């Protein structure tokens, strides 16, 4: 994998972590309901569609190669978003 592809993949992973955190916070009330059945279904669908979207574009960028630092970048961007924009959870 070339350096350009790695930089593109890291940038995509960082932006996707922000995207994931945004939608997770916006859909928080839907994802965590009082009904356990609805909770399981919505969480499964949310994780399935977001991970499918991530891996689809990851496959387009670098043939689907996953490195541990992609996970670290994703987690950093997710926690960074939640740290900086913590108050968005009250919307909805």
C-alpha cells in the first residue's frame, strides 16, 4: 500500500469516525429505547449499515485492507467528537 493510499484511508477513517459519532448521538433515543426487542433491532441495523458503508468505501480506497491504526484513528475521532460536541445528545 502506497503512502498516498494510507493517508487517504486515514483521512477517510477519521472523517467516518466523526460521521459515526454524529449519527450515533443523533439517534441515541431511537437506539436505546425501553423495549429490549426494539433496542436489539435498532442497534443491529445501525451497526450493520454503518459498518457496511465503512467497509464499502474502504474496499474502494485500498482494496479492503484493514490495519490496527485504522481502528485507533476511528476511536480517536469518535471520542474527539463526543468530547468536543457533547451537548448534541439533547437534540431529539
